[in-house]
C-alpha cells in the first residue's frame, strides 16, 4: 500500500505539472519559486510529524522522501518553464514542459548532459538554487527522516510496553 501511495503521489504531482496553466506570461517566476520552496519546507515538516506518529515509520519516511523529492523537481521544472516563457532565450534552447522536467532531473542527478544549459544570469541563479536545494534534500532531509524514524520506532516500542 505504501509503494502504491508513493507512486500515486509522484504521478499526481507530475500530472499536475502538465495540467496547471503555466503558459501565462508574467514576472512571477521568483515569487512562485520562493513560495514553492516554502511549501516544500512546510510539507516536509508535516511529513516528519507524521513519521513520528506512524506505526510504520520506515515506510512513511520512504513516502515522505519520495514525495518531497518529486515536489521539488516539479517545482523547479515549473520555474524553468516559467522563466523561459518570461525571458525567452534563458536557456540554450527553448524549453517545453518536458524539456524543463528533463533539465531539472539531469541537474538533480548531476548527470548534466550539456544539451540544455542556462544562458542568462537569472537562469544560472535558479540552477544554483536547485543544486543547493537538491543537496539539502539528499543530505539534510535523509538525516532528518532517519532521526524521525528512530524516534517513531522508540515511540511505537513505548506504546507496546505500556500496560493497559
């Protein structure tokens, strides 16, 4: 059930990315990105709280990490797509939604094929922001989730030992 929920969340987020009306021009890319990053942080905090109370902290942590990573990837893909719409030529080639998601994933995985690259300063700043956020998700989030799982397991063990 946990794997199905995780896949469902990832598919839902990517589907929303393709369906949201992101084609309107406007200078709100930075505002959306900052607001989105705050939402990712709040979502992650909520997930940690749920892990602490979960009867299956390891499964909940897996779900939380998968959802947080997917949310971050979709957020940056949206930001790159919006930036290309607001300032055409921000990347070495025009970005469709799929191109933006591909570029985001290749940056996240540090593969960086070099076929798409930021050209403008704003594009480069967004990519640097994604790199830092990706490192934080991988390093800090994994550590926080591991601690939350340990605390959740201890809490579950205390609940079992409590006389009724």
